[in-house]
C-alpha cells in the first residue's frame, strides 16, 4: 500500500543552518502519528517544510503525497492536493470575517466558486458537529480571540476543508485544560479512515485526549526512536535527556 504521506531522507535548512538532517517517516490513511522532541529539534521546521514555506530550503530527500512528489509545489498547490496545517501561533486578520475567510479558502482549494447555499449548509453542519455557535463565524479571523478560540477556529477550518492529511503544529501550545479538551474533541470527531493526522507536540498531555498509534522522537533533525503510545508516556516520565546524551556522544 502506498503511504498517504512519505518523507524520504529529508534535509532542510534556513539560511546556512541545516535543521532537518535525514528525516524518514511514512503515514497511511486512517493513522495518527505524533512527533515529540525537545525545543530546537526541528518539529515546527518539519511542519513548515511539508507545507512549502519558502523561508526553508530543501537540500535533500523527497516528500511524497499520495505517491507524488510535492517538493516543487507551492503552498496553495499542496493545499489543493489535500494538505492542511494548523499553526502553532495563528495570526489575526482584522476586517475579514471567519465566514468569508472560510468561503474563500474552500473556493481556492476546490479551484472553483462554491455556491453560497452549498457553502452555508456545509459550514453550519460542521459548526453543529463541533458545537460552535454561529455567531463565532461573524467575528474577524483571530482578532481578539483567546488561545482556545484561535485553535477552535482552525479546527473549524479543517472541518470545512476536509483535508486528506492534517498537520497540527503544537496545537496544545498555550491552552488551558478545558480548551485542550475542546480542541481534542474536535480533532477526534474529524478524524476518519480516509485521513492521516500528524500531531507535533512538546508535551504528552495532548496525547491523553488524542491517542496516536505511532509516536516518534525527533532529536537534532532526525527520528531518534519510534514506538506506540507507551513511548509518549516514557518521555513524560523520563524526558529527553537520554536522547540528548546519545546525540552528544555521536
């Protein structure tokens, strides 16, 4: 079976600094993978490189999505293929309502104008699924939003766009326990057998609510170890010291 997303010996830099140093990973449809690692290990770099952020330069390897290399594709082309990234720090867009933002996003991904009635029916259906009040969609995108509201807005985006592969970059960052549960509940509702999910996180607490089948430890731009959910519990108890010590000896 061809993986939904396959990363082959990926190397990437920003400026003169190499951050990803030969990363390999394969994700199939229906699978949830978590990447954990200490600060500076390359977690957010990986998310940015997967979506084609031009600030990063791929210096080696390949990224295959649905069996096709996407290295030469722009971020919007990757989104149209079915990739989605939830940012660690979503930016505000004053003056643009969430409903208009979402409609333009759907139009861009589909490559055609979606009838207003069809879009509204879909939007309200997803808002009902995620238990989001309809007034929420009339607010300006992330403008004056709390941390939890920003992440809820991104979950609504994911629900409406229905990506084949979702990448959540430290979605738990800055959330209190109630907001974390709300976001996790949304992710669990949206996960389905046709979608792959990559959770990038620093802490194990998110994985108490979204249970991955696979956990990977990222250290110095490489996968240092892979395992099941028990690996996240091990990291919570022991931290990353042994991995950093192994790196220092190398």
